[in-house]
C-alpha cells in the first residue's frame, strides 16, 4: 500500500563471515502510515534532495493545483527521528548489493531518476529531475538511470584480487571489495587478505585510480571494467541519497503521466482501472492506475509496482537482527534509526 514506505537505511554493508569471506550486507527499513486515508500518492509530500525542500505538488492534485490547508499532505519523513510513521521492521539483503539495486533501480528508480521521461532525443525533464548534462566538448553524459544500472551491474561482487597480482610495500597480495562509509555511503577499499577484512594502511582506492588510465574518469562512463573512478563513486552515493530519505513502497511519479503501457494492467477491452493504485493487479506486485495520474511505468513493464513486494519476492531478504544493528552501529555506517526503543 502507499502507506507502507521504505527507507534505505544504509546501502550500508554489514560484515558477516562465511567461509573466510567478509560478506557485506545491505540493510533497509520499512514504515507504515497508520493514518493513511486511501488517496494514494496525493496524501504525501516528498523531500527533494537537491533543493532541501518539501515538494507538495502531489498533494495539490486533490485541490486542482491550489494550496488548501485542510488537505492531508503528510511529509514522508521516516528518515527523521521524530517521524509519526511507524516502523514495520529492518531487513537485510543476504546476497549483498546487486539483487537489491537491480530490483530497486528498474522499478522505482526508473521513474524517480526520470528515465521514463526521456524524449526521442534522449532528454529528460520532470521539472525537478537531474536530467542529462554535457561536458565542455559537448559529449552527453549518461543519464542518472543508465549510470546507476551500469555501475550496479559491474560493481565488485566479492573480495577480488587485483589482476596484475599487485602487492604492497610489505609484499602482501592486494585485493579490493566494497567498503562501507559513514552515513550509508560506500566506496571501494583496498585490502591485504583474501577475505577483505584487513584494509591496507598504505593504499586507498584513490591511489589505485591515480595509477591507472581510468583515474581521470569524469563520472560519466559505464565503469564496465568494475573499477569505478572516485567521481563515479561520488555520483553513485549522491544518487543513492534519494533512498536515504523516505520513499513509498509503491513506485510513483512526481509529475502526472498521461500515457504509458503496462504488461498486465489492461484487459484488452480498452477499459482501464483508476483508483488509489493500492491494490495488487495479480500476484506480481503491479498496482492499479493512480487516480491522480502520478503513474510510474517502469523499465520492467510494470505499472506502479510495489517495490517492497519485489524485495520480498525477488531478493534473499531476511529480518535484520539486533546483532546486525549493533554491528552496523559499531562500524559507524548505519543511518540513525530507533528500533524497539533503542536508537542505533
């Protein structure tokens, strides 16, 4: 339902040890709005990362674009300590990063990052999306969606030895893997053991990039070699910031859409269903057509997909334990969250 919301409570990666490998895990949290009134996305305003303001355009759909103080317009603020949204639970993706990002990007990310608004010429404009940009020589950058999906597909999948059998000054073989950072960010780290649990004290990923031809990567490449530049990692973390704030489980659009197609939402008769978008059309997570027109037609062909359902059904998701939360807190990478009266 639209009153269930998810907050990526880290692309934060916990350490757990299996077969001598230090496995990184993704944690995320789900919330519930106990006062949800059935009006779908039009009951909520969204925090805009770029402007640092609350966007109430979806709420104003109920009043034909005009502000009306009696209209319910709750801020999706589950990332705030004093939110009135209720925590459902904290979950972990036990298979790591890719299953999580693959599901997140192709459904909700496709509309959130404005890929659905691409014109025939490839431009994107939702009024507040990031859109494409160009460098000084006029080369078009990859869209945010293209950039994120390509980098996710080529992200290091585990503790990996450098191809050139690189060693540090002490003769230790060098490896690289995901390195969690404070605030739910992530980068690549350089390690001196095959489980990637002991970080190099003399080399960083920035040092590695400085020594390669990819070191001047401006953040626009596919990073298809699995060796992303510092600029690419910065761009990755900036865009994932959209999921460190509260987002609805139901994929949505920030602007009204008047067309689009869905793989199962039409029965072929020409009739289309209009409601809050809450109900599941079949058992695949697809939702009904939003009555206010804020429909997301995603990269997988779904209409208003239930993102949390996709995590549950398409990823190896488990409830996070207290030990997981304690470990992530000790690691210093978890976003602030209160669970059962304890603040992590």
